[in-house]
């Protein structure tokens, strides 16, 4: 019995909601041994032919996985493997592997592994959670290809999934292909993030998942009974009967809340007094547009366009971009879609565009709007594509990482050129397209009054704004605890941006992670933020909360917080408000 052994509580990062209880399967796949030997020039063509053969075999296998997942979980979940096919067909990966073989005289399997690892390391160091997780796509595809090259069959999770809590260092998309409703009870991983494909798949089959558990795989053994609380990131080894009973009652309440939340997903987003608060969804690409209306969003508040530029070696043409933007614009019309121009940093580009001299701090270097202004052809190609898409829906254009009016003026000058070029070709576009700026650098926030005179809207990117304002690298585990969204400097800066925007009659959105934080959303709204843009999965819950709160209470909360100087007191006040006004909604 579970109570005969000591129960132990652990904390990770909540990634997919729900409560599960059951026996553990510890999944620790062995590392593949990569052959390393020299080959003669005469053998190189045979190696290339062998490489091509295994690429085709791997592609066939991925297509089979995609079709199987599509039939079981739907096309959206299967889209993960479309991304894998793009990695497999990346000519840079293929050609660099062949070049590595010719230059080093090593066998092709060794060279593929070496080149792929360079890409994996580059993506793993990107300061963007979503893009950083794409390193796992490359790792997963490479591992599948290497298994074919080595001649070993790959053993995944499929044979041992039934009625188990999966505990692993990490879980790849290929492993998740075996996930089925009613068989996988929960997922717990040592590493990973809320944007990992294992988490996406877990959400799609409504399985609780917790990531970032560090060394949890070394703390449990096969068959241990574990309780997984995907709401707050708690894992309990060998839970007592008392704990199980409490969580059973807790899950009943959560399920009842979930039903109420989704029943109101299509209702207007407004407070008890009727104050409207627009809620929009963040998306990465056209394949996510179906979630926008399903979650009750009033359009797309942030369309990140980087995915198009990271698919393969070449940058997308104007036509490719136009088709992607047009698809989203047409699908969400008449609701708006805010398309953010390219927001990539130096470390995310191949050498064809990034200077050969390595920047000491690429995150404060040639990135986002700075990189676009340095590459006007690339920038105008995207601007023309966005403008053309505006003829098919309510499109708004937004620049990232603007530091002041100088950069905004330069960006708008290129926009004017793009419009002139379309006019000469007699191509249609919305001549009244709204143009906005992300406020994510302190200099932009401090000069927001100047920027507001030249913008149609602001969107506060809290992730970077907090990081730059507090001089905190939120990815540095040694100081991540100092990353404090409720710091008085952050609240004052948000309030200042809102006041500057409203003085010029323009609206302010927040599109960072804070926009989905139920404890801090009332603070943002109380500070005067007009709109929130967040991940689609979290939107129904935030809407339900807003519909059950008084706007005046949120204003009072924000006013009180602005008078405090201690971040600990501030977050305690926000949490007290949450407990009083929000937590009670589930009872």
C-alpha cells in the first residue's frame, strides 16, 4: 500500500493541467554508439549513396508516424512531424554533412552526427523558450536518421505505455507518437519547458505534465506509485491515502471549473461592470490558427514570424511569407492579426547574414529590428508580404525591439518604400494599415510619449522588458529568482507606458508571459492595460477570471501596489487579491 512507505513531495514546472496517479515507468533510452572511422576518396560516393538511401527511409518512417498520429489525435498534433520533415530535408544539414565527410575523410554517419550537434548546440543557447525547444526537433530527427545509418532499430515508448506515469530525462516528439488517451497517465521530465513537443502532445490528450524536475529520474524506480499535480507542478512519490483523497476532491473541483470555463469561452471578455478587455492569442505559424477561435480569442495579438525563417537554409521568399500571413489573416477575419516583423538575434542566423566576427553579447547586439535595418532587402521583402496579406483581413504590423524614435522612423521609411513598390505593381493592400511598436527596451518605455505620436498601438513585451530593466538573465539558474515581474520598477514602467499611450489615444497590449499569469493579470488591468495576448490554451481561464472580477477592484489593487517598494510585499499583495477574488471562483 502507498501509505506503508514514506511519501515525498517534489516541485517542478506545471506544463499541462490535471491530476494523475499510478505506477511509474522510468524511460532512460541508451545512447546510440556512433561509428568513427576514416574512409578513402573512392568510398565517398558510396557513402553519399548510402546517406541518400537512409534519408529516404527516415522520411518514410516520419510520414508513417505523422499519418498514425493524425488518425489518432488529429492533424494539429501530427503537425509536429511536418516540422521534422523540414529538418530532414534541410539542404544545409545534408550538404554540410557531405562537406564534412570530404574535408575530414570520416564516415558519413560520424559527420552527420557532428554537424547536427552544432545545430543543436546553437538552438539550445537561444534566448527564446519556443525556439530553444526546437533543438529537440533537430535532436529527435537526427537520432532517427542515425539509427537508420547505424542499422539499429529504434525502440521507443510504444510497448510500455499502458497505465503508467512516464518519468524521463526528456521525451522526444517521436516518443510521444505512442501517446494515447487513457494509456499514458502523466508525464514528468527532468528537463524541458512548457513549449516542448512532449508537453504539446500531453495537452492534446489531456494528460498532466510537469517539466524541469532536474534529477527526478534518479529518485524514483520502476513501479513506484506517483501522484502528478499538473496544476501547480507538484509530484508526490508514494502518496498517502489522505493525500490521494484530498487530491481526488481537488480534481473534482478543477474538472467542474474547467467545464464552466469552456462553457464561457465564446462569451465577451469584459469585467462585471462591463469594461471590455480584449483577449488575443499568440501563435507561431499558420498551423495554429485553428486554436484562435476555439479558445474564444478576439484575433491574434502576436504572430511570431521567426518560424518561417528557421525552417531551412534559405530565407523565405515574399510569396511564401505572403501565403502564410494571408492564411492567418483570412482565417481570423474580421478579428485582427498583429504580425510582428522578424525578431531574430545574431546567434540564430547562418553566416550568410550574420557577421563572421562573433558578438560578445548577441542578445544586446545585432538582433530584431537592428538586424532588419541592416538588411533592407530582407526587411522589405517581409514588409511587402505583410502589406499584401492586409488586403485579406484585419492585419496590423508591429516592430520588435525598437529603442527610440530614430529606429522607428527608419523602419517606417522602409515601410513607405515597400508601399511604393507595391503601388508600382498595382498590388492591393490596406493603405490604412495600423503600425505598432513593441515596448521591450527601457529606453522605449521611457520615451513612450514620443513613440506614441508615431504609432497606432503599443504592445509591451514583458519578458525582455523585465530582463533588461532589472539586468537579470532569466535563463541563468543562479539568478533567475531575481527575475521579478512584480518589481516596483516594472509596475511603474508599465504604468508610464500606458499613460503615454492613452494621452495620444492609442491602446496598449501586453504579450509576454505575464499576460497569462492569473495572479498578475489583475495588476496589469488595474494599471490600465487595454488588451492581453497569450497562449491559446490559457486564454479561456483568463477570460473566465476577468468576467468574474470588478474593474474597480483591480484599479484599487494596482494603486496600492504602486505605493509599495518591496517586491516581496508586492507579490504578496497580488497573491492575497488572487486568493480573495479569484481562487474562490472554483468553489
